[in-house]
């Protein structure tokens, strides 16, 4: 029995190595949001935990994973060995890049890839909708037989003033003074990723929790969350953040 570092009604955070903590927890999560150490810098925490994709597959069948293109190419065999199938990816566009090289384009984006296990039909996949202000396309009668997606048949399209969210998500990185160096933004990034892959009231797992941004995003969207973080100073950062219950917290779906 491992004692949580932080716990409230919706979020539990453990301090320790995810590879040791996870097997001690008896959980099944609807979705994992994984922001692993990419293993691309000399920072002390930036060490790829070997075979973590196989470990995570024992606790969930749906996962968003942050990474660089290089990381996914270098580690693709670990995802395959873990039984993960790729569904698709989105691009996180940040306001500013963090690289110091002068021989390549300034990197202002990261990949976020969605992976799943088992039949696709059993995976929660609900694309968030965004407001749309273009021409209203209501009542466009349609009789179609598209070959690439199968027969659809006759239906009437009703324009509800929304559109499916686009796959390039612009959201400035938080960059708080004294904060986690790779903290991800809640609004515009973690929030839609969680809403896509986890039903309201469901459980989100973050095995490399850092500043607790995913845990915070999960509770703000009305999901529950379990996080694990290896460094105690980052656990403290996350606990401080989570102990402040936001004013607009309402568990909205
Ligand atoms: C890319 S950061 C996550 C940042 C986080 N998404 C946020 O928004 O703050 C990866 C984190 O994984 C932690 N970490 C690295 N190896 C770990 C392990 N084996 N178990 C648990 N945490 C680990 C690091 O300390 C680091 O805080």
C-alpha cells in the first residue's frame, strides 16, 4: 500500500518511479495522458524510462502521448511491443520554441499521438466541437455512397453552429517563474485531449505528472485523475497547484 503524496475528492498523486508505483495500484483508467521524458537533453529528469509503453498498456487501452518526431521514430518498437496501435496525431503549436540551434527551423510545435489497444469501437473517441461563424449549412439533404468510409445512406445535415476541432492546437506554454520547465497548458491543449479520450466522470492516468497540469485539467473537465511523479520538488509543485480549488470548478462534462 503506497501512501499518496496528495489526495482530494477527484485527484490522487503518488511520489515515486511510475514503474514501481503503478504495479502497486489496482486501477483501470479510461485514458492515459503521457508526457514522458523525451530523453533528448542532459536534464537530470529527462531520462526515458525503458519499456514504459508496455507497462502503461496494463492499466488503460487509450493513450495520448506527447513527443517529438525523433522520439516517436526512435521508440516506435517500444509502442509496438506494448501492443499499441496508432489512431492519429495532433500538433501542439506553442507561442515560442525552446531550441538553441541555428541550423534548423525554430521548433514551435510538438506531436501528440493517440494510441489504443483492442477494437477501435470500444475506445471512447469524442472529438470536441468548436464554435463556427461561417455560412450556415443546415438542411443540406444528402444521398451519398462514399467508397472510402462505407455506405452512409440518406441523411439531412443540420448545422448546429459548431465544427470538429482542428488537429493543430495553438496554446501558449505556461512558463511560470519557478514552474516545471515543460508544463503543458490546460486550456486549448490538455482539456480537449482529455475530453476526446475520457468520458465525463472517467479516470485519467498521468504516470509522469510533473507540475500536475494534466491532473488539474482532468478535474476541471469533470474527470478523476491519478498521477505519479518521480521528483519530490515537482510533486510539491503539483500538490500546491491542486490544493487550490479553482473558482470555476463545476465538474462540467
Ligand atoms: C515532460 S515532464 C512532464 C510535465 C508535465 N506534463 C507538466 O505539464 O508539468 C516528465 C516528468 O516525468 C518525471 N519522471 C521521469 N521519470 C519518471 C519515472 N520513472 N517515474 C515517474 N516520474 C518520472 C520527471 O521528473 C518529469 O517531471
